[in-house]
C-alpha cells in the first residue's frame, strides 16, 4: 500500500479559426505510489465536434515499475460511438492494441508494440 494522489481535469478548448469546441470531461487520474512500482487508473471523456466522443478507462490498473515511464501490466480502453473500441494492453514483453472499429464485437486489427 502506498500514497494515493487523485487529479481531475475539466477543460473546454475553443478553436477560433474553426469556431469549434473541444472538451475534456471529468478526466481523472488516480496514482498509487509503491516502493517497487506505481499503479494508475484513468477515466473520463474526450469530445471532438467532428468525430464525437471517446470514453477512456482502465479495466485493469496500469502497473509502472519504479524508475520507468511505461507500464508493464494493465489495460487502457478507448470506447466510442456505435460501440467502437480500442484496447491497449501492456505486459512484460511490450504492448498490444486491439481495435474494433465498427463496434460489432469482433477485433478488426491488432497492432503489436504500438508504444
């Protein structure tokens, strides 16, 4: 068990050249520091006026070993309209991104080590 820090962000950006608003809604990061690793969860929504929204969550908390910057365990889920999604999974050998672009529940593309 370690120290827990929570940061929450709410931002609305206006692009004067396009007259469009972009919104980061209730974005929350919870970081728990430990002696050998840290754990992090994220949640929130990003809204784009042209493409809609993306909900961001961590179904499995990210584990980041002390002295490093990339997780070695955990998942970040990006969910959009029409049930489209992308799941970024971290493990000790790297990362994998699985994309369901059309929301049918079937993975359309898998990319190894995108990060």
